[in-house]
C-alpha cells in the first residue's frame, strides 16, 4: 500500500492521486493530487480506518458496503 493511502493527513480526504508522464527521452513521471470532485461525478468518502493497517477486516467491510449501495 502506498504512503499516501496510509496517510492520516486530512488533506487527502476526497483526493485522487494520479500519475502524469513528464515528456522527454527518459521515462519519468510526477505524482499529482486533485479533489476527486474535479474528475468524478460522485465522491464516496471512506472511513479512515479502512485505509490504515487493518486491511483484511476493513476490506471485507468495504466489499459489503459497496455491494449494498
């Protein structure tokens, strides 16, 4: 799991991280973030504990929630 997903920094709430290639002869990228509302029709906020170390149990809860929504 990437560092931004483990972050408890509230500035990541509702954010989408994306990768943009930097033009040039060598392959290089930059990681950017924007409000999910800038690129999506609907933002679904997940509880912070779902993206922290307790992934196996949290993933089960996520799947149940998505299935019933």
